[in-house]
């Protein structure tokens, strides 16, 4: 009887590939547009840094969206595939709204905010859907999902290196279409998973309840430390490379190597997922934090190395800086009650991305104040806090 139950709970072979493809298609709304953001911003004669606002507004939209989704426990009260599809379609509409003739700066920023808001119903909800299907192998499943996000993050650098100069309208149209397709794929092919336990009513005190769970709190704090480093590292990889180029007076294809250093994290997420099947998510997360923290501390020394060694070590850093992300999400999902798993993942994402803004802004301020080669030492604060806060859980 038990064997029959195990077989019945095994997901169909296409479930995970569909979730991965849909996640990549839909998160293209977030990152792929960055490749042509300069061309898009050039049409406005604003009296402020429109480029910076265009980029940061999406992040703020995501933070507000995840907070809203978490407070209203939307993904736990309603079928997550339906939430994913609706969010993807509305996100695509916000994205395509950028092509409205004679659009104002205010409306552009509103559209980008809306895109970020509805991404809250895509990225964390995709992880929630995976957790409804994969119980024992969740670390591996989330490794693939975060890997898809990594490729989306790295894509703009590759496009720039290839000197892709097509009309930016094609990019916006394409990403909107991909998002719509991804949403429909999830809705059609991925119904409610066998491990889903919905809640029937609104629970406004759910965030306090979740953080009252010790294992949830420790996993979340580990994730927060990881996020302090991750997006600041990703965002400043080109600065790191430019600093090395200026120091050694050599030529390096910066956009290409930015793509490689960030994109290689796709493989480490997947490898880490498979390792977690044998060692557990805790060890993968712990050692990833330790190694990435060591890179932060010793980063000034990297600039003294030969070019081949320098680039090789940056690729290793690019692997370990993200390999703990799916494993921390796995620990968060495992610690949350089944009926609140989606809300738990969403609120942790919300706080984590809010932290990224602080670390990115700090490095943005200091980049002109100190020698850039010492800039990345500050990122060690994140891994240190993550290891200390979750030390008993990760040991």
C-alpha cells in the first residue's frame, strides 16, 4: 500500500522541465530588458538619472509585490499555477505597456514597478510549485530553477558582448510574449502538486507565526546573509573586471567575462542540487557561504594575480556565490508548515531582495570613495552573518 502511494506521488517526467522553462521565460521580464535599457532611456530628456530609476523601480516593485503576496497568503489560498499564470500575463502587459506611443516618464516607471510587482507571483511561486511536487529531492529541483534565474541574469551581458543592436521594441515584445507563454505552460501542464495543502482563510499573522519557528528563522537569516553578497557581487562584476584592467593595463572583454562569471552559477546550482541529495541542503549551503566569504575577504589579493588565474578564481566565486541560494530556499520550504510554504518562500524573498538594495547602494556610494579593489571585502559581512545566525542548523 505504501509503495503504491509512493508511485502515485511521483511527478510526471515533464513537470520539472515545464516549471524550469516557464520560470526562465517569465523572469526574462526582469533581466533581458537590461540589454537595451540605455537605448530605451535615451528617448527621455529627464532632469534626473532615468536609467537608475528604471532599474531600481523593478526591484522595489518586486519587494512590494512579495510583501503583498505574503501578507494575503495568496499562493497558499489559491492554486499556485493559476497565480503564476495571472501574474505572468499581467507582468507581460506591464512590460508591453512600455511601447505606448508618447509614454511619459511617470508611466514608464509605473509600468516597470508593475512588472516587478507581478514577478512576485512568478519567481517565489515557481519555487512553491516545485515544493508541491518534490519533497525529498527539492534541493535538486530548486537548483534547476535558480539556475534558470542565473542564466536570465547573465543574458544581458552576453547580448551586449555580441553587439546586439536591434530595435529595443523587439526585445520588449519578445520578453512579453515569452512571459505569456510561460504562464500558460504552467497553468496547462502543471496542476496542483500532491504535497500541496491549501489554507481556506486569510491569516494576517502568518509572518509572525513563520518567524516564530526556529528552523525557519535560522534558514531565513542564512538566506539574508547570502543575499547581501549575491546581487552586489553580480552588479559589480564589471567594476571588478574594469579595476583589474586598469591596474594591469591590459585588455579583457568585460561583458563576455561578466556573462561567464555570473552564468557559470547555473552549473553550480544544479551540481549543488545533486550533492544535496547525498549530503543534505545544510552542508551545501554552509560550505558555499564559507568559500564565498573567503573570496570576499581575500578579494584585494585577486588583483595581484595573473590574468588566467584571476579569471578562473572569479568563475569559482561566481559558482559558490549562488550555489547556496536554492539550498537555503529548500531549508525555508522544509521548515515552513506545508499549508504556509508558499507564503514562507515569498516573505523570505521579499526581505532578501530588500537587503540587496542596501548592499548595492552601499557599494555604489563607496566605489568613488575608496580603492575599488577593497570594495568587495564589505560583502563578507553577509556570509559571516549567514553562518553565525544559522550556525546550529548548518553544522
